């Protein structure tokens, strides 16, 4: 009884077989079929390798939403060198809420030499080259996001030479925490002092001849400090042509959440436009000499996520490649054989033209002669 049930089950499974087997004696091979098969297998191997390369790669997905976090503080990371002595310059932040953040809350004034050493000049040249490539090819930013915490820090390397020259510049570096509203970070003559209507700088004791706001921005970023990320102003160097020179940077800050396979951080991207002019009250160019960075916070937040192709999708695409190439090459091979047979048949029929054979009754026979085995020899 069990054997009968087993046989019925096997017969039922045979009837459901969607892949019938053809005996080898019924299969006919040809040189054209072998050539097409070789081309198909080569194409499948090439496309499979390319698909595996795509599967191993990742891409960045950008999503946008309204930034609802308006109570937290914004961190500003600063590393700027000004070609003036530290006792002559002061840095602070004043935002739209008329809140003043003094540089003493997190910035360090360090006397340095403004001219770079050969190694530092090479570092700055490479950084400026990367900046120019980033402006031309924006897709390189995705590569930088993926390599975060893997690349070296963008900080200026220390001097390799022991120069005996006395410091003639001031390096202002560190970080400040400010409100998430538009503000103005500036470096100008004199130390900042509180004022009931805002703030002021003690510039009266500094002579105009010592004004020199030539500067170098080694690093400027907003939010969490991520080593390896190159910001738009990193490596910027400006040389003042006049003592009363004003440098202005208008910055738009965009909150950014970065989620990659290496890191997960909350940082900020920003875009910047620049302007510089000479202060000349007689010519109508009013203002204060110095470096002014006016920033504004965008209401949109960008979420950047690194994504990877799922394994099941890779299998589906791989099956589509194999099945599609087999089907396409089979159709092309069949069509080619059909065209070849039609051409050869016409050629053969043309070789046997109709002949007139006289008959005894005076009629003619216009039929083609019968081809026999004897006529072929």
C-alpha cells in the first residue's frame, strides 16, 4: 500500500515537472551554437563581475526635514591665524538675540609666525587643491562622508623647523557654544568689553600702522568636530592690501545628521560667499577693519545615510542577467539561423534553373529534372 502511494506521488511529481529532459540522441550541436554559447557565457561572466562590484559599493541617501531642535547650543570650531600680535586683536560672537559670547569662554590666543614652513606650505597647497576639486565635482563630498574618521585631521601640522624669528601673528583656536540663531563671529582690533547696548573693542590704543588683517583659516566648522571632513573655508588665505581692510564671510549653516557604516554624528554643513573692501569714510565705504563671519542657521535639516544593496536584490538582479542573456542569445541565434536558411535556400533553387526537354510528340518538358543519387555523383 505504501509502495502504491509512493508511486502515485512520484508520478504526480513527474507530471508537475516544468523542466522536461531531452535525450542526448535528440540534441543536435552546431558550430554556430557553440560560438553563441561562448559569447553568452563570456557576457554573463563580465556582467556578473560588474554586478558584484555594484553590490559591494555603497551610496549616500539624502533626506530633508524641518529642524525642530531650536533650544540646543551650536558649537563653532575655530582655527584662524591673523597677521597681528595677540595683544592687538580680539574675537567674540554677537547674535541676533544680542547675546555676546566672549573669546575667553573657549578660544586660545597663541603667538605664532605667520609665514609657513615648507612642510606647512605643502599641506596648504594640497588642501587648496582638494577644495578646488570639491567645487568642480560635488560628488566627491560623498567619498569624504564615507571616509570620515579614516582620513587624517585637517589641522595645520606643526612647524618642522626651529625658526628663531619672533612671533608676528596670533593663532586663535578653540571652540565656542552659541545660540542657534543668526550671529556674527568677528575678529577686530582691541579686546572686546561688555557694553549695555551690545559690545565694544578697545581699539583706541592701537595705531593704524599696526593694522594687518591678513589671515589664514586653517579650520572652521559648526557642530560636532569630525576629523577628515573638509569644510569650505579650510585652507583659505587672504592677504590685506591696505591697513583698513575688511573681510566678510556670509555663511549659511545647514544642520546635518550623518549615518554611515563607520560613524553616526550630528554635524553641520555650510556654504559661504566672500567679500572684501577697504574702509574709507571719505569715499563712502564705512565700517570697521577686521574679519567678520556672519552666519545664519537654515530651518531645514539634512539626513545623510549610507545605504547598501540588499543581498536578495543582488540575487534577483543576477538571475535577471543570466536568464535575460540566455533568452536573448537564443532568440538571436534562432533568427540568424532562419535568415541563413532562407538565403541558402534561394541560392540552391537558383542553381537549378528550368530546362526544356523535347518530347517525341513535339511538346516540351519545362519541369526541373529529378535529382537522383546517380545525378549527384
